[in-house]
């Protein structure tokens, strides 16, 4: 069995051109790099979210303008002049001789309407 002569314990793996690697220094450099990159990543994320928010705001404005256009279309379609014009176009007109119907049968015994709309009782 062969014995390996090591003085002072293992110090790291030998790397060409640099000598042995100290893993504490590598870990420290990684922590430093992560700390240096985190503001850049945060700024990048904030910028992309800002662009997304602007796009959503533009979409909201577009949808609100579409709603206003649709509301004006509904108001135009429900106007009395337009309804009269459409009725005339399909052959409808005002009635010539209205028929009036009188009902001689009294309503149900207890009135089904609020008392303030009933006639006052005769003295």
C-alpha cells in the first residue's frame, strides 16, 4: 500500500494556471455575483411589468371607447324617431279605430293594490 504525502491536509483541487482552489473564495464570489445581479434582475422585471401594465391600460381605454360606441348605438336604436321610421318601413302604422272594453265584473274581494291607490270610502 502506498502512502500519499500531504502537508497540512487537503487545501483544494489543483486547477491549471491557478493552483489549488479555495472553495470559500468561490462561494464568496458566487454570493457577490448574485448580489450584484439581483438589482439588474429586479430592474428588468419592473420594466417588463411596466410595459405589461401600459399595454393593459391601453386595452382598457380601447374597451371603454368600444363600450361608449355601443351605448350610443343602443341609444340610437331605441330612439322614438327610429322606431317610428322602422315601423313605417315594415308597414305598421297607428290604429284607425280603437276598441274599448269595459269590465262590469268587480275585482277580487280584498283589493290587491295598495290602499293609497284605492278610492276613498263613501261616508
